[in-house]
C-alpha cells in the first residue's frame, strides 16, 4: 500500500511493507497488527527495526508511541501511549528515584529529527507532573568538536553530534545563572521520577527514533549510555544505576478517569444545562481552548461557566507532554463532517530535504512542530488518526482546511489535490468497551510546540482561559459542522 505525505513543495511516497517483505536486518518477523493511517511517516519494516534496536535497555523503556502500539504484533504494555499521543512521536521512559546528593551522567547523540527533548517529571496527583526540569534540542550544549543540529543555522546532518547531560539530586540554585550547563535538578526528597526522551518526526531515511538508518544495519547505540555517582563518591555503572535507582513500570499509564467516572460526569445533573448527556461536553458551534489542568479542561468542560471559573487552571499539565496544546470536543449529532480552518505557523520542514536525506540546515521558524490528532475519550486515551504540519496543504497565505469525518462521510473533494487535508473521526466514538459508549463522540488535540519567542501570536502567551482567539489571531483554529453533500456542493464556507 502506498502512502502519500505532502511536504512543502515536495510529495513523499512511502510504502508499508508486509511482514514477508521485510529485509534481513530484522531479527524477528511480525505482521502488522492493524493498517497504518495514511498520515504515518514510517514503513512497517522501519517500525519493527526501531523496536528491535532500542527496546532492550534496563532503564529507558520503549520505544513507546502510536505506531509501535498499533503496528507491532504483540507490543509490550509500556509501548501503549494511552493518553493521546502524537502519531509521529517516539518516547523512551525511565522511572527512577535518586538518593540525596547522587547524580546520573548520560552521554548520547542528537537524533536526526524535528524535535528532541529530555525532561524530568515527578509523581504527584496520581500521575507524573512536569517540574520545569527539561532540555529541548536547542538548549543542549554539544560536546567539544560536536554540533547541535537543532540550533538555527546548524548543519542538521553533521556527523559529530554528541552531548553529555547530568541529573543531580539537589535542589536547583535559586539564582538561575548559577545552574550548571546541561544539568537537571530533581531535589533531595528521593521522590519517584520519570525521565522522558521525546523525539518527534525522525527524518525520512532514519528509523523511528532518528538515530539509525531506516533500511540498513546500525552499529551505533542510539539511546544514551549512563552512569551514576552516590553522594559519598561511589561510582555506579549502567547495570548498577538500573538496579539501585530504577523503579518498576506499571502495565500502562493510569488514565485521569475510569469509564464509570467519565460516564457519571457525562450524565451528571450538575452539568451546564446547555450540555445534554447525548453530546456533552461538545458544543455547537465547536469551541477550541488551551489545554490547562485535567481538572479544568476535562472535568470543567462539562460545568456551567460560573462553576468552572472556580476550578484551578494554572500549573503544569498532568501526564507529561510538551505543550502548548489546544483541544476541542465534538459530536456527530451536530453534523457528521467537521471543517477546521486556520493559519499554519512557519515550521522547519525537516523530513525529506532536497535529496530525501533530511533538511540540511535548520532554519528559523515560528514553531518547531505542529500537529493535529483525532482522539477517543479520556478513559481510552487512544488516538485514531493524526496529521503533522508538513502533510497539510496550504494556500498562498499559509491558510489550511482540514476535514474530519468517518471514511463513509468523507467528501469526495476533501483531498490533497483540492487543497484539503482529511482526518478520520473515531469509528468507536468514545472508545469505551462498555454499552454506555457514545459512538458520536469526537475530540481533537492540536500541538504547537517549542515556539519562537519572537512570534507574537504564539499560544505560550495564553495565560487566561477565554483569551485564546485574541492571543493567536489568525493562527487560532476555527471550525464548523456540515455534511458530505454540503461540502461537496459548496466547498469551504469562509468565516
């Protein structure tokens, strides 16, 4: 099956290989568990090789992501990204606790990818919450004689691309200027931590993690090598770090709500009177807003405005993730086709480059990464489809139109050839394995990550609920419900 992915000025055709056609670099042959979305950017063989190359580390578990869970036959529980992942992401998660005064040193190489981050989360509020300790790609100081490919103007394809970072079980200096280079501080309380290696959109000719080639043997290591030091100076090798610092993983990320809790919320008599149980929390016209805390965004979306105003919205978004995110809830009851419009910020189109080997020089842009995913409800947490910035056709003013529907409702003119991207609406609706499942439910999440501080309409500047459209101007997404027949007859309705 051929998959077309639209890049700025370039069409890239990728082939999903059946298991029998995988090359000899795969140690194990596994058939695809499910068909891959037409927006996936890696072949089945590449997905399998990524899993085999990097799936054996004692501390950093993975690779975790939508494509590994949906494509691999018999994926590991840790590979289930059951809280609305991006389709182009590859994660590696390490859970550990560090005694006071200890440290970990990690030595790795920058991936060939659009976005790279190492972040630390602390377990609290029954999940892992960001503590402000992270390094995005441009933040890393490269090793001597190496280049950081994520900095504007850098050679993205540089051969020497190594880094060294340190995790220190001490509180961060009160004076930020006293922080050590490439150092993350996690405190002396010995709390359970989660380190996340986050990689988005590896280059076309690389594996899913962006370290090794997509279709040839790889002699490198990819994942960083690590060692530790205790407060008394005792040195720990990688095996000892995993043994003394490492913590076990649960089968999967705990959902913010169970099915029963979600259904009770849907049917609550205290909900906004304008939100009947058949469609709550979707509204007509649909409303986009910034994703705040789970309490404000998930629970609060059902409540009357006066009650919602009393819910805390400030603070880190639970469950990790690199925002800002925008979210909207939908219902096919209002219309089987949802049309989304907005202006695409400039982004570095790194995937293919001029020769199919990735963009050579990192350009300046408004955002590092933009994407849209179609989701099931929170008890499921699954994504059913997703599209990244380079796959969205734009007009001369960088405006886009994206149609969301089930395949049977897809308008015949909702195609790339007509300048329209298409995203699949969840065929299971809420995705609950429960007779109370509402099949008409829909949900979209938009990621706009690592934004340029010079971009005046960036969503990072949204600090109060309700100001999203004012802050983002033409970049704020707007949408409406319609039908297949109406869209085929009238096309896009201008605002």
